[in-house]
């Protein structure tokens, strides 16, 4: 089992797909990395030998930011936006959509699945008084 940037690549997947399990590597970047190492993109991850794994690890570690380093950079960027008080920073601080989406409806994922309706707390009128 190949281990790159602290992530075990899945044995049964193709190499290009297996590389996308590393945070910060998508489809196009995985294809470019495989092309740079001159490996077969259709080979399974379990078919990698130690030399090929080291070759992949060397390219990924030297040329790209992945996993913890990339996550720290993203968090520091968001923290900077909050500190200088930009609109996007304020939206991040309030846990609201930061990229122009509407919030009257369709922001359930960011706000949490909060469903507030007008008469939800009232007793029904069919009860006897």
C-alpha cells in the first residue's frame, strides 16, 4: 500500500484516481503528476513498487502543497480576511455563504438545517378551550 503525504492510496483504484485521495490533488493535477513521472495512468495503486512510490512522493512534496500545509494556508487566509474586516471575512465569521449565494432560501448547508416557520410553536385551533 503506497503512502503519500500521510494518505494511504487505495489498492484497487487506478493511479490517477488514487492520487486524488490526497487533499489538494484533483483530477487534472493527478494526471499532470503521473505524466511527469512517466508512469502508466491506468495501472492500479497496488502495482506501484517502492521506487515509483518514492518518485511520486518526491514530486508531490517538492512542487505542490498538500494535506496539512494546504489546510493551514487556507485557515490563515480566512483568519486574515476576518481580521481586516472584509465582507467575505464577516460572512465566514457568521457562518453564512461567502460567494454571493442567496440566503432567503437555499443556504441550508452553511446555516445548518434550520427550518423556521411562522406557526410552528402555536397550539392548533382544533383543541377545545
